[in-house]
């Protein structure tokens, strides 16, 4: 198709050149009296220059030769004859041909340079367009499709990327412009395997399989082979192949870098996830070993004392041991509940069962559960009696308050005050729990809601670092927010503020 089109264009250029000379001759014959022979000869250089710039050397030389014959036949005496009466005209014709040949060569060279500049600009634009398309793509499948589509559109040809699978077998991974069957042909896969193995280009315009109508280019970076780009170049002129191969190789290099970038990013993600998983596993094991051993040792010691010293302990002593056992069991139950809650959150299994609840009921249940842990601390509750009901998952919100109040108990001294206050701020319920503990460093106020994070001031106090992370997930699932801050009255301590919308969004 391309060859026939080029041949048709070449014959058309000779025809247009001849027509140009015919029209110029008719014009000069009509106004012959106004021009002398030298001027007429110079005017016939216009078809030469036009043909050289428009089509190249062949039509321009044709214009020069035809121009000499026309001048001799129509304007040099004797007219209407190819003979000349004055031999000096022979020298004129020779000079004309020399000037025409020189100017046509210069004009043709200028035309070629212009076309090369256009081609380089087009190649640069194609590379820039591809680079812009694939810069932000992080998915390999989407990247391959974008590359193939761009190469296919730029070259107006079928294109495909052939990648080896895990077994090393060549297979088509991406294609466009109805090229699936074409690229899946056994011959293409065999050639792609050879190119991939030898890291060498093959196909039309190369030393290997030069008779083929396709071109196979390796996609390689730093001796790492990512695949093969196959392009159906068709029956294009061999003179056009070097420039075509250059642009395809440039596109292939850019594509190989992009594929390598995505693969490295995927490997980095896997490595990061592995490191984070290992970090979480270590933290979890450390926390469990510490948090479970203490209450277990307490429970075992209390139960052992009760069993072995049944006649030794008084009723008050037995009650004290039983309370210690219950406290240890409650602590273990809370730890296991936090772990199970985090598992549900991480797996996406947490579902809200919202009901209209009074916040005073939720606070009351949480304080009842923590009655023994409060010891000598003073709880000051300030709840507006006219506070409307809130759509909550009562069980989960009780867990949130128990975790927050447990932290207030854990990190504040005995005899200190814990203040619980609730107020209505527009369509938002604002619930704050303030303690008189050591406080939180400003840099840690955001991070304490991360899994397993422990602030510098509280590392010596037992804990897993899961409680506030679970609170954050539950509150955000309700469409609310939770944050930590310092007390605004200037005293030492921490304020945890929860904001829950009154609207029911399930």
C-alpha cells in the first residue's frame, strides 16, 4: 500500500512539473515581445526550484532538461525546431543546465533538512506525549495498554507488547488496533523469544529477518529484559526504515524505563508491607507477652493461694484475692476484646448496628464496667439533661468510652479527677474526657491514634497501643472524629474529645 502510494506520488510530481512548464511557456509566448531570451531562460528556473523544494532532485532535473528543450524549440531561432543557428546558444544551454542542477541540488538538500527537522520534531513530540501519559501510571496492565495504544497511534500501525510469563513462555500481555490475533501468531512469539534471549532487534530494516514486514524491539534496562515491542511496519520504503527504527527504539527505551519503574514500585510496596507486617507482628508479640503474663501471673497466684491456703486466709483475705483475680481477668478480657476489635477493623468485618441512644446511658454503662479500676479517682460528670438522642452502635461506643476512660485511669495518679462533659454544638455531639495525668507531647497527639504507638512519657506503663487506634476507627465509622489536646485551664493533663453527628447515616 505504501509503495503504490509513493509511486503514484512520484509520477504525479513529474506530471505537475510538466504542466507548470507548459503554462509558463504559454504565458511567455503571449508576452514574448516584452522579454529577451536571457530573461526567458531565467524564468524557466522557477519550475526547477519549485520541483526541487516540493519533490526532490528527480523532478527538478526533469524540469531543467524539459526547460532547455522548450526554450530551444519555442524561443531560440530557428523556432519550432531543436536546431540552433548560433552555436553560442549551446553555451547558454550548458550554463542553464549547470545553474539549474546546482540550484536544484541546494533546494533539494534544504528540503531534506527541513523534512528531517520535521521528523525529529515529530519524534520528540511523540516521546514527550508518551512520557506525559505514563508518568503517573502505577498499574502495569494499564501502563502496557497506554504504551501500545500510543505506539500504534503514532506509527499508524499494529503494535503489541509481548512479555514472558512466570514459566518463561512468551505471551501477549497488551495489544491494540485489532492486533491480538496478529501478535499471538506462533511466528511472532518465536521471534519475540529470540529477541528477548539475544537482546537484539530483529525484523524489517535490520540484519536479522530483514524480509519480514514486522519489527521486534527488546524492552530492556540495565541488562534486565522486560519484554518485546512488536510493530507491523508493512512494506515501507527501506530508505524510510532507519528513521522509523530510531523512533521505535526511542519509544521502546522510554517504555522499558516506565515498565521498570512500575515493577520497582511494586517491589518496594511489597517490601514495605513485609517490613510493616514484621514490625506489627513483633510489636503484637511483645505486647501480648507482657500484657498477658502480668494478669495471668496475678490470677494464678491468687487462685493458688486460695486452693493451698484455704484454712489460712480469712474471709476478707479471700475476698481480696478474688477481687484481684477478677481485676486480672477483666484486664485480659479487655485486651482480647481490643485485639478482636482490631482484627474486625483491619479485615473490614466491622458493621455498625446504630440505634437512637442517650449518651448518659452509654457513659453510665462504661463507668459501671470500670468501677473497680477507678479506685480513689473522682469522676465528675457534666451532661446536659436536655441532650437529644444520638444514632450510635451502643456496644462499640461503650468500648470507645471504656478505652478512653481506662487510659485516663492508667495515666493519672490516684485521687485525681476525671471529668466527662457532653454538649451540643449545632448538629454535633461533643464529648470530652479530661484527666490530670502527665499529658501528651504535642508531637505525639496525632500519632497516639496509630496502632501500637506508645508516647515517650508512657512507655514505662504497660499497654499495647491498640485502644486509641480502635477508638479512632469506631468513631470515624460513625462519621465523627477524635482528637487529643492539652487542658485549656493551664493544669497538667490530657483532653480526649469525640465529635459525633446527630444525623443518622447508616
